[in-house]
C-alpha cells in the first residue's frame, strides 16, 4: 500500500522539477502525507495571492507570513517556493525574476534601495536556493545563475556608498553600482557576504564565513575574509585522472 503512494509522489515531483526525483523510504508515510498537505496549503495560498496581486495564474508555493511588495514587478517561474516570513519588494528598474523551482528559505529578504535611488534588479536562475535569513539586495544588477545552492545568512550587497567628501554626509554622496554575478552550479556556504563588483565563475565553491569581492575564476574553491582561491576543482579532477 505504501509503495504506490511513494511512486505517485515521486512522479508528481519529478514532473514539477523536470528531472527524476526519488524519495528516501525512511520517511514515515504519515510524515510524508503531512508534508504533502502542507505543500498543498502553500500552493493554494500562492495561487490566490498571485491571482489577487498579479491577476495571473502562478504555480507558486507560499508559506504563511510572506510579504510581497510591488508584486506587479515580480516574475515567478513554475514551482517557486517562498517559505515562512519571506519578504520580497519588486520596486526596481528591472524588477525581480525568479526562475523555475527557486526556493527562498525562512525569513529571507529580497529588496532594493528606496525610491529616491531606485535599484537595478535581481534575477535568479532555475533550481537555485538560498537558505534561512538570507539578504539579497538589488541596488546594482544582481544575477544568480541556475543550480546555485546557498546556506543560511548569505548576503548580497551590489552597491557601495561613496565617502570621498568630508563636508557631506556619506548617505548623501551617492552610490557606486557595479553589480554582482554568480554563475551556474556554485555552492555557497553559510554566512557568506558578497560585495559589489563580485563575479564568481561557474562551478565554484565559496567556503562558509567568506567575504567575497572581485573575480573568482570558474571551478575555484575560495575561502576567507577576503576570500582567496585555495584550489581549483578542475586541477583536482585532472590529478585524479593521471
């Protein structure tokens, strides 16, 4: 009796994600059914909130306590999950684009500067996720690729305050906005901060607690504050093949 239920759930999730998905059979059936009920409630909430705020049908999972501002400027791909307490403000020049199956962990924030210094925008590619209490700013252009996984308390600050003049408050000296780019297939540990001007190459790993600025080449392993490349994944693979 249990196995057909597992198979049905796996087939439904695989269709949603567009790739094969297998459940761990150690999950008790009662717990699995509870998870499904919760996701159905999230789906209904997301459906009705999007219908009211955006006047369109969206396949969106939304937990309770989610705060959407400037909803007309937010584009949700299929199967996006917004967990408890997430706040998203779409008021930016190019809005916010969340690709298919993007997940934002509990109490994460995605927001730009105030209207007096309107931000550029945020784009996150399919199958990427940021865990709990992450801050994703949209001052300068922020682009996060596909299949990027991020731990808790990850912060993106794609802008810098100018502070050259001593006779003017720093808050009134304007901003520099180079932006931040994280390419596909990057793993970001917990408590990592990305500063303006960062570009992380495809397939890289950023160690927990790092502060990242500047260029991180593709397939690098970078750690520290400031983050420095300590090893190349590509070289490690070549060494194993010899």
